[in-house]
C-alpha cells in the first residue's frame, strides 16, 4: 500500500512536470527536424538559434518587461490604496462608515468582465487608451483587498493605538508605523494575488492597446503564435522566454509566495 | 480611536480618496455608462440610435447567447468538482512525510505561475493531432494504433476534456496550497487520538480530515464557480469556441459581439445579464454560508 | 514626530514615483503613431525643414502583413523612403486577426494612422463606418492615373463613382504541386507541368493515383480541415459551376444557388472522406507541403514567397484546375486606404497617395511575395518577368470571383459560411444540410 502511494505520488508529479519539461526540451530542438515519435524530441540535435532569433527579432522581452512592470505598478498601488481605505474603515469612526462599507462591498459583486465594454468607452472618453496609464488605473480599485485588510485591521486591539495616540502620534504615523507592519502577512498575500491577476490579465490590455510597444505577454504571445504555427520550436521558445523570468522569481520567493497563497484562503 | 468628529471625517475622506477616485471612475461610472449603452445601437466609433429595450429583447430570443451561457456553465460543472478532488489528492500527496515533500509542493504549484497565454498555447500544442504531445505519447506506448488519431480539439466532447485538463493542470496549484495549509493546521493530536482508537488510514481521511477541511472547501467552491464562469482565453486559443460554436463561452460571445461585430450596445446588454447571473451566484454563496452558520 | 513625517514624505514620494513611472511609461508610445502625444511629435516633424528647403512629412502606416508579405512590404517602404527624402513612412505591423478591429477603433478614437491597408472585401464595411476617406481630389492633385490599373480590381474600390482605395495587388487561391513527388508518381510531363485532366473525375483520378503511387507517409493533397482554405476551394468550385456569391444583388438577402453549392460541397467532402486524399484535421498542412510530404496544396498566392525560400523544395504553381464548367477561383486584393483623421492635413494626404501609387507602380517588388500586381504595365517590367512561377498564374487575376460589395462580407464568411462548411468537411453534416443551415445563418447575419 505504501508503495502504491509512493508510485502514485511520483506519477502525479511527473504528470505535472512533463508538459513543462517538454516545453523546455522542444524549445532547444533544432528547427525543422522531422518528428516521428516522442523519442525524437528527446534526442539531439539541439540548438539555441531560435532563442537568439526570438529575442532579437521580436518584442517578446519588451512585452515580458511590460507585463512585469504593469503588474508591479498595479500591485503596489492597489496595496497602498486598499491599505489606506481598509485602515480607516476599521479604525476611524467617521460618519457614514456603514454606508461606505456596503458601498465597497457592492463592488465585490461587480465582475470586471461585465463592465469591460462600457469601461472601454469610458477609457476612450478619458483618452487613456493605448498607454501604461490606461493599463494600470482601471484595475486598481479592489474592494476585495479592502475587505480582507479591514478584517486584519479589526484584529488589532484598539488600546494599542490609543497608547500611541497618547504619545501624540497622528493618524498617518499610526498607519505607517504600527498598522502596516502588523498586517504584513495580509499585504503579502494580497500582493501575490494582485500580481498574478495583473500578470494574467488578457481582456483589458487586449481591448485597450493597439501599440505593440505596450503589449503584455497574454496579448503579445498570440500575435507571435499566429505567425509560427508551422513548427513547435518557435512557439515553445516563445513560451519558455515568457516563463523563465517568472519561474526564477518563483523559485527565489517560493516560501513567501506559498505562505501568502495559503493565507489568502483564510479570509477569502 | 478617539478624535474630534469632524477631524475624523476629514481624515477618513483623505485616506479613502484614492480608492474612491479609481472606484468611481473605473467601476461605478462604467456600470452607469453600461446602462446607457445597452439602450442604444452603439458602434466602436460612435453612439447611434436609441433602441429602447431592443437589445434586451433581442438577447432573450438569441439562442447563441443562451447557448454560450450554457457552455460557461458546462465548464463550471466539469471543472469545479474535479478541481476540488484533484486539489485534495495533491495536498494529501504533499502532506505525507517524505523527502520529496518540497519537490511535490513546487511541482504542483509551478504551472499556476505561467501566463494564461503560455498555458493556453501549451494546451493547444499538447492536444494537437498527429504531432501533439498527448497523441504522440499514446502512439509511443501503443495505446493508440498506428494511423489512428484522437482529434481532441475538433470533437465537442473531447474538446471539453482537453480544455478541462489544461485548466486543472494550470490552476489547481492555488487550491492545492489552500488545502495543504489547512491540512497542516490540523493538530497531530487529533490524528494520534484517532489512531489510538484503531482507525484505519481511510477512516481517518473520511471521518476526520475531510470534515475538518469543509470550511476551506466551501470557500474554494464558490471562488471556483465564479472564476470558472468567466473562462475565456484557454478556450479561445485551443478551440476558438468551435466546433460549431459549441465550446464558445459567454465572455467570448460578448467580446465578439462588441469588438468583432461592432455592436457595443448589444454587448453591454449581454454584460448586464452576465452581471445578474454572477450576482445570483454570489447571493447564493452568501445564503448558503449564512444558513450553515445558523445551523 | 519627525520620524513619522519622514515616513510620510517617503510614502508620498514613493507613491508619486510609482504614479509617474506608470505615467511616464506611456511615452513608450512615441514612434508608433497611435497616440495623441505622438501626433504632436509628428506635427513637429512635419514643421521641420529639410536641407532641400521643403517640409518633411512623416506618415504612419498600419499593415497586417506577416512572414514573407511583411518582409517584402518593409523592403518597399525602405526603398520608398530612400527615393523620397521628404517623405518618411513608418510601418506598424498589426496582427491580421485583430487588424480591422484595431483600425476601426483607432480611427474612431482619432488615433488612426495616416495610411492603412484594406482588403477589397472589407472596403464596403469600412466606408460604411466612416473609416475611409474619399480619394478623388487628392488623387488628381498627386497625378494618379486611374486608367493604369487593372480595371477589374479597380472597380471593386469605387463606390457610387467615388474612389476610396488604391489597389496594389490581387491574391487569388491557386494550386501548388511538388515536382519531385508528381514525377515519382508519373504525373509530371516534360515541361514540368502536372498530367491532369481538367474535369471532376480527372482531378479525383489525379489525386487517387498520387495516393496509390506514393509512399503512405505522403499526403496527396494538403488542405486545412477548417475555415479559410477549404472555404476558398468551395467558393472556387461553386463559382466554376456558375454560382454567384451567397447574397442577392441588392445585398439585402441570402441567395444561394443551392444545387451548385451542394454539388461543390459534396465534391470536397468526398475528397476528405470518400477518396481519402486529404489528411483529416491536419494542423501541419502548410508544413507538410513545405517539407515535401504533400504532393499538392492549395492556398493563396502569398505562399509562393515562402516556398521559394525553402531549401530543396521543387514546386510548381498553377491555377485551380477547372473541375467544373468554367474557370474561376477565390481571390481578394489588398488596397491602400487613407483613414479619416481628426485634422485633415493636405500635405500628408498628398504624400500618402503618392506612396500608394508608388506601391502599385513597383508591384514587381510586391510580387516577390507572390501577389499579382494591380497595374498591368508591371507585367512588362523585366524584373517581374525574371520572377519564376508568377507568369504561370498571372492569368488567374481575370478569373477571380470577388464577393459582392456587402458591408457584411467578412461576418457572412466568418460567422456563417466557415461555421457550417467546417461541419461538412468534418463529415458531421451532409452537404445539403450544411448549405441550408448556412443560408439561414447568412440571412440572420444580414438582417441583424
């Protein structure tokens, strides 16, 4: 029985790894070789020529950078905006707080996909189509992040704050010095989810951008694939080039990422 | 916090201002704008004629629209249960004491960080006939006789299988991690007590582990249903919605109507229907959770 | 207190840095011609004075060409820029699948290019949407002589007596064959032409002979199973039978010559499933011909350039065989259009039409990609005559059956015809069933 478990576990691991291994192996094959069996992929000749071609002749690196840059902008700004809002929602007793809470909560129910068509019109009226701004700003409002952070702030005892206030600290100082450090785990968790969400955002960039200097990976990759469907080597090089940087990042920050993801389930 | 009432209001407003600004401009305002658009014939270039409820009437009679809603539903119905089962199985694997524990955790999660485009195109090439990975492997182990091919992406049923398998592989990582951490939160004493009572492995799993996982299962189920309902890119890349539009999800239809057929008004009306459906699903989630808690 | 102030400052700084970083990024836009900031830059350019003392004009040009087409177009643009120091054309390559949507939206936003490409089949739609400007005035000014164009192609670019586009080519659907394989099967004559009886049975016999004589690995006929290429073949055969498009002359209703449509569809379905001369659902049909594992192949003339640059591929090109009553094939043509801009600039428009006319005049370069030039005079140029294969199919230009000028051409094709014909090719519908459903769908598209 124990052996069955072990073999099954290893089988599942191989199943999950295999498509990626295949992607890597095909990407270093020499182009134009006749593939008649699976074995052919895993035997030489290998070549890196296509890598050079893709990196120098397409804008894939630029698009990877765009994806990354936009995801970082979106993540940092979303965190800032949501942390500020979540903090006052939890700790500052202002008028209409209940109303505000429901107003924000209502936003949870509005799926981005449903407002996409009018959003396009709005962005067009504002003249921010085809710009980094147009890619970043429309996705910043995250009621989800506010609600999660608010519940984290709720968990911080008020007397802790009052003692700081006695010392004469302002609200901003309390927010930055006490609140933000205390909610770090939640911030990390939301940062990861936001980053991945932006990294994979396809529809909005797809609709709002025509300039190929501004493409992100999800919208840029299909334009390359359409030109190269005759051979697997180029598509796999494209896939690999687009994936390696994020994979390296993952391996470096694996512990934090896994922790952040597991935390997101508790409040989500 | 104690502070002057007025000061508190001003403080709150200042802190909320960045959020309210983007929230209003890019969520609330488009919602309102969408209502207007759905009552017009509206092209990519300009607002045309007022058509009243024409777009909505058309929608209720539009078989293509309801078919696409159904396709998104099929996708939800196939993937959600499989996602839960697979995530639990993987979590059980990675939760066992083994030297490979870390390796398992990484390997099950790593597909989740791929870009949706990479995952979709990988899916396309994996399931391609003649030269794709799956058929080549099946030929190699002689499960598929020479000269026979499985057309994964051209037959509706097979296409759903291929799309679902790809989606499971690509996205199960998140749910797997959630289950894994929930399992690790179960105290060892609970297991030890059960073992002392002479419970078998499977009894421990069904009687102890699974019930203790039920809160996280509820969360995952609802998140999964809503997320799956919005499926688009992997289907768009792998089958293009075909054959005969039989795998076309609702988001693809909305996009085609708005940006390919140049009919933003009608697309807005369909977006509203999608909004209502998601609203009902969310309401259902709220209701189910609250009822359970009341019990 | 001081410490917290410091943090506040840091926070604000960080915030504004990110904002400005994200904002500044939009300058990445410059050099493309899509954004308003860039329009400003272009106008600045416009105002600058070159050494000759004339104003220099910069034009943004959106194209949908990739592969060999893309390279040849870029080569033409470079040559033009060199010849015309006062005009600089900047090429933006868009993906063809998204090209028209992007063009329409950009023109709607006032971010459109100065020059664009349109297929003649898409032209009615673009005119209807107000994307394309009239050319008559500016063409006269630039001295364009409309009589030098192939009148058949030109006619498709004139609506109500007004010119809207400058055609630069015709690209019909033709047949390619692998000489080595045909020879192996004994189906190649001394001149290197296929031995093929031009009839319904003759073509089938030709293909079945290929199937019998050639190794099993070789596909007699490489053809996609879905969408464009099999549709084009159907259109060709339907037109050979005398079928006349699928819409009525007044463009308001679906009108299919059912018997002919079914006969053509049946013929192709049989090639797939009865005679089994086409590999079913083959995603690599293009590659198969290219790597010499397919005996014949049918697609648009643009493949000529690709085959030529393939080592060890000995191929020939010819018109689609006359399977039925009269010679006919599918085809379309690329035209140059001047999209409507926010602010009309006569100097730019004149430069743009000069460029368009130059492209047509220098069709011998464009013909390298395989296309048939739109000006007959180009056929007489030595440079064109030196190109192999092209003369084998130049005649096809006159047998192309263009679609009628409906504003819904592409919707009819993509949403109605592909959809049901694909089912016929997959053997999931009988031709009769497929065609009748297709007619209903065409009607639906037209009445929407």
